[in-house]
């Protein structure tokens, strides 16, 4: 009897085709999960940085919200002034650093996820004086079939003030 055990060329080709299809599926799934993970991490950092900014902004305004202080704003900074004393909170878009002065103690915080901050003051007859900060950040949604999408979002925080210059 001639009982040779072995594989034919057709069987080897079929096994190689199945293995290659499965490896392509695994690699594709890994790439998709990686892009989802990256986007999730970006969103997490945006939420963390936005909450940290909001906390510092509220502390700053609460510290100097009195009738003896006046506030003025420029696009990247908010100044509380009392006589010759000036206290400032500012965001530098190039370095993404928030600098603030609460109680005469200057501090800095890096906010990597935030693109820009616009500080504003507003007052009108019959309405409370307001100070606001508009935080802008940019999401890049990764995609293979579709081009990357840049989406801009804003968070606006507004607080009442005693007096606005």
C-alpha cells in the first residue's frame, strides 16, 4: 500500500488564503480600535482641560468680584484692577499656558487641548454686568475612507460682576 500522508498544493493555497484574510481582518480591527482610542483620549483631555479652566476662571472672578475692583478684557486676558493693583488671568495660544494671579500668587497651568480663549466683558442698562470666557478647541476625527474632519467647539462661561470698565 502506498499511504503517503501530506498536503497537496491546493490545500496549502487554501490555508494560506484563509490565514491572510484573517490577518487582514485583525490588522483592520486593530487600526480601527486604535483610532477610536486616540479620539477618546483627545476628548478626555478636552474635558479635563475645560473643567480645570472653568475652575480657575471662577476662582479668579470670585476673588476680585467686589465693588472696589473693575474688570477689563482683551481677547487673551482678563484684568481685575483696584487702584494701582492689577491682577490678570491670561491664556497664551502659542504655548497653551494659562497664567493667573489669585491673591498675589501667580500660577501657570498647561492646557494642551485648548486652542484659544477669548475673554469678554459686557454691561448694559437694566442688565447685570457680565464677564465671559469662550474656550475653543479643535477635534480632528481620524478616518481612512473619509478625510480627516476638523471640528471646532466652544464652551462659554459667564459670570456677573460688580463693576466693569
